[in-house]
């Protein structure tokens, strides 16, 4: 059995390095159809065992045409980063070590790595000292974590223990967000029992920034438990809500301010760009991803809370059979995350931060934004293209004369294999969204992508 491990891991490493070393020559999108993939991977359940090396080799061969080259420097979809070398290696070790990071007793080193990485991130973003944190699968779960803490806090202030009494009979909670909020906010509210019908929606401007005057008008009503969800980095335009002004509006109302910063909060690491998120430190909770701009492998999100007590009260659990706490007050992640048994995702985050350092993170963010601006400027050479709005950070939104042309040109570029981008809708019209958040992306990648659009538009 040990020989099997040696052989299969060595072979897997060769397959992985071959994949990464040939990214520049590969089509960025998949080349197999759905039916072809089902035929290649399907069939009856095997009747007997198969050597591990054979399993891995056949799996790699069957799946290769259905893989999207997300690590490629010309993958510009969905604000997805590529794994940094140190982070990918740490993620491999995370799998091999197979630590259950839910309890300190199941993975002491995993727990301490999360402590260190959590503090490094808090320092990098300039969040309040003593803020609690949780390593979670992604920003969706980070919202769930933060809004559970917010729910506990605002209802406790109203004299209600939601963990004991639930929401039946509880005081009404007013939840405020803008028309341009991300859909993960709505989903978190559904999972927390609020539903979306009770959401108070305030307008946003054309760029996606919350209308602060409208927020003030909402909060000027009779006092009640209130949670306000603001945004650092709108998903299409990259625009930032005025967090300082929103914090000013929340303070007299006693509202909990939550910031959705899935990718945008990373500008806090950049001296040149952190002004975009001015006031972020005044919020009560923050949610963001590491598999976006920190470029660690999936899945990796982080929740921070300025108030550890409601955070822990909303999520902690215990059982007689668990081994929790102990000498030195070790941190058990199950007190802070919705997960119980969980992957030790702190290792890749730690490795990425140690690999880059403060300056490296700032350089990564600044370089991606500069490349986005270069692409936007280069669209002047693409017949019929039009940049929509301002390039705020790493998002470029553009379209062609009509929806049909926009869709056709995008499809042609993706089908060419030169680049992968996603379509979207803004102002009732189709548009194309380019997101630069990959450490591999170079100026040459930008020029190759512009050339693909020139060819498709012509």
C-alpha cells in the first residue's frame, strides 16, 4: 500500500506539472461537449478494484478535454485567481496531511496556522484589533457567518435570544441593501430564516454605488433592529459604496454594518488603491475570498467580525464526546464557522501570505488593475467596441453596437480558445465583463486577448 502511494503521488505530480507547463499552448475553454464528457467518464460502476496509478492516469486523460484553463493568464471570468506556487504546494500538503480543522485536538498545527494567517489578514486590511475571524469555503459562507453574528447582536440588543427562541415571535429585523447587491447576500438571508421579502432595497447609481441619501431616509424611521449590507467592489463595474458615509448613517441608528468585499476588500492591501474602501474599518463585519485576489486554490473564503462575542454566540456548539478547549486556550474553529468537520484551508492562505508578504500582495493587486486599464485602453483598436463606465479596479465592462453583436463577438473569442470571459447584463443590455485577478496574467496575455477581439469583431 505504501508503494502505491509513492507511485501514484509521483505520477500525479508529473501530470500536474505537465498541465501547468502547457497552459500557454492550451485552449482556455473546454474542447469536449457535455455528451462527450459523459461518455468518457461514465459507464457502469466497476465490479472490482483498479490500481491507483491506472485510476489517476485514466481520470486525467478522460477529463482533460473538459477542463477550463482557469490558471491561464487569459482566463478573465468571474474574478477568479490562479493558485500561487506556494499556495498550490501547501494545498497538496493539506490533502496529504488530512487534518480535520474543526477542532484543535484534530489538527493543532492547522489551528495555529489559522490564528497566524487570520491575524496577518486583519493587519493587512487594517481591521480593528481583536476582531474574530473564520476560514470558510467562500464568500457565500462568509456572509452566512457574519450575518448570523449580526442577527444575534441586533436581536440580543432588542432583548431576544435568537439561538434559543428562533425567529418566531422575535422582533422584526430590518435588513437594508442596494439594488446592486450580490446574490449571495439574498441567499444568506434565506438560509438565516429572514427571507428576501423583508429586505429593504435602496437604489444605486449607474455604477452600482449605494444611494446614501436613500439609506439615511430609511434609517430615519422608527428605531428597530437593523442590519445594513454595503459593498466593496460591485460584481460588474468594480465600484465601491461610500463606506464612510454609510457608516455615518448607520451609527445613530445603531445598525450593524456588514461589508461584502468578495474581491474588492483586497484594495486595502494597496497604498495606491485603499482610498476606494475608505471607512471599511468602521464596519461590524466583513466577508471576502482568498481564492480571488490572494490566488489560493479553491475553496477559500474568510469572515471577520469586529465583535467576537456575538460571532461566537451565533455559531459555537459542543457535545460530550468532543475534545474542546484545554490548556493555553486553543482555538476550536467549530466555535466560529458553520462547518463542523472541515478542510484545513488556512495552510494555503498562510503559504500565499508568506510567499508574497505585504508588498507582494500590494503589487499583485496593483498589477491586475494596471492590466485591466491597459485592456480598456486597447479596446480603442477593436472595431465597434465601447467601454461601459469607469475602470475602477480590475473589472472592464464593454459592449458592441447591439446585443446580438456583443453575444456573437464574445462567443467567437471563447470558441477560439484564446481567452475566456463571461457575459452579463447592465442597464437592460448585454455586455462583456473582463476580470483581471490572476498572478500569471501578463501584458502579452492582454495583447493576445485584444487581438482575438479584433479578429472576432472584424
